[in-house]
C-alpha cells in the first residue's frame, strides 16, 4: 500500500443520525483498513457532530441486483396482498394506528 492512498481499497460510508434509526449512505473514501476508514469517515462526514454511529463497508464486498431484472425481483410482491395492511381488519378497540 502506498502512503498516498492510491492503492488503498475503496470503502462505502453509512452514518446514523441522532434522529434516525437507520444508517444512510453518505459517500465513499479510500483507506488502508477498517479502523482508518472509520476515523476518516468521522472526520469527513460528521464534522457537525450529526452522527451517532458509523458503518464502513469495503466497496468490493457489496453485491447489487441487476437493474435489468427489476420486474423479476420486485413485481411478484404485488400479488401478495397479505403483505399490505389493508388486508387485515383492525378491531375498533385498538384505535388508529
């Protein structure tokens, strides 16, 4: 690995905000290892102390679905009506949800 970072792997950075429950992708950076990636992510992406948690993932470890298979991957869900809340009857004593 070179000191300039040219040979360092690319890491994807996810931050959880103070108000959020989920981590959101905020960007990418090059780092020598996971510990350095977290330190750099903290310096670059949480300058205003908006984060409470940082995840870093090597970009090479991410596998994405093929956009060309969108119909095969997501259209079958529409036929499963039990997944929609309108399928269920909510008792009156429950109130609004």
